[in-house]
């Protein structure tokens, strides 16, 4: 059982601040790897919560490996998200306000393979041909848009 699950046994579904990551993994054509999420059934980025005794790098590598089967070789952060507007209520009622570091995964190895639980299917999408907004996890669509801002300005996106 992970840290968040243990915490939920004590506090129930009330809102917590959840530290975590989200990863934009691009192929050589510049397409973005999206997963159909097991919780919302929408498309989104590989993402997840930090466990106790992990660094953010450890969290990035673990979550990407768990949800996609890929190994992160090189990545850099491009955004930090803590705005309460990103508060999420999960299908089981759990509420979380994320404190998320968004990473651009620049080098990776392996073959994208969904885990069948958190990740139902994986597909690469061109940034200008993403699934419709109602079929995507909203903060993840925002992160993909913000990556373009990061490339244009060279500045870390903070929201």
C-alpha cells in the first residue's frame, strides 16, 4: 500500500495537497504519448503521486515505468502546477489539489505498453491533433499547451 492510500485510511476523501509528476514523452516525430486513464477513462499524460522516501526524479521514473513500460533516460522539468483550479475529485470521491512538476522526457527506451490498470491504452498524438477536450484530462491538455510556451520563452511555466 502506498503513501496516499495509507493517508486516505486516516482522512477519508477530504482534499489533500498531493505532490507528484506528469510526463510529456515525445517520439522522434514530436508526437506526445497519451494514455487512456483507468480512473476517468479519459486521455492524459503518464502521471502520479510521490511516495515517501522518493525524489521527484524517482517518482518520474517509477510512474513512467509503471504506466507505460518505458525507462526514462533523460528529462527536464518545464512546469510547476499548484493552482487550486487543478483540484481533482476522483471517481471514488478522493479530492486532491496537486503540486505537480511537469517533465519533458527527452530520451527513453523500451516499447510503450499499458499496465491495464492505470493505463488502459497508449497512443502517440500530434500536439495539434489531440483528442477532443471532453475526452482529455484537463490539466494534461494544459501541460501540453504549456510545453510550447516553454519552448518559445525558455522560462519555466508556473501556474
